[in-house]
């Protein structure tokens, strides 16, 4: 029997999404039904998506348009806001649903920190969710999610290959 668990991976270091995908692999090993909703990210064809969408019991969508404009008043922000709103509605539905044993909201903290989606309805949806594993990722986790989660891990960047000119690579970042 599944009990409700809320796990949060945050911080400026690499590995938040990767840790959550490790948990997804564990869930699938136990034949759980999973819902993955990615905010902000716009990439199709990244390794984790290519792998996990091979499973019939995984539903995966991303609701992002990639890197956000530096200026929050940029006309390009409208597309980001629309995508985030659509993903947010899907997230609320997935959290309320008995269909999923495992719900992963990838980059939800970043979306919250950039005010693409509201915090309070998400907190309420998590509180009211039926028993399931809920995994949240992203930089700048708000205190409301930190307080709500039963397990919080902060990844801290010590060094990153990008700083040395290494580009994104399949099998590492993709």
C-alpha cells in the first residue's frame, strides 16, 4: 500500500531532475503508474524522456518553451505563461487523480520562483492528494513547499563543466 510521500530536490547544483528520474525508475520497478510533468523545459528527445516513455504506465508531458527571457515584461513571456498555466492545470489534475501512484513535477520550483504559476493552489493540491509519491524539483524552492515536503534535498554546485566550456551532451545533460 502506498502512503503519501512528498520529496523535494532543490538547489543550484546539477542532479535534481536526475535524482527524481531515479525515483521514477524505482516506482516503475514496482509497476506503479506515473505522471511526469515538466515545466520550463522545452526539449523533446532528451534521454530520460526517450527512455521512460517506452513504458505504457508512464504519461509524460512538458509545458515549457525553454529559457525564459531576461526581461519579465518581454512579449515572449506570454508563451511561457500560457505553457506553464496549461502544465499547472495538468499537475493539479494528476495530483487529485487516483490513476497515478507517482507524480513528478519537474522544474516546478523554478516555475514558481519566476511567478509562472501560483504556490497556494499547488500546496493545497498536494495536501489534498490521495496517497501517492509526489516528487518536486527545481531551483529556488519556496518555503511553503519545503515545509510541506517530508524529504528535502538541496544540491549544491561545487563545479560545473559548462563553466569550463563543455556543452550539453547526450547521456549527461540530455
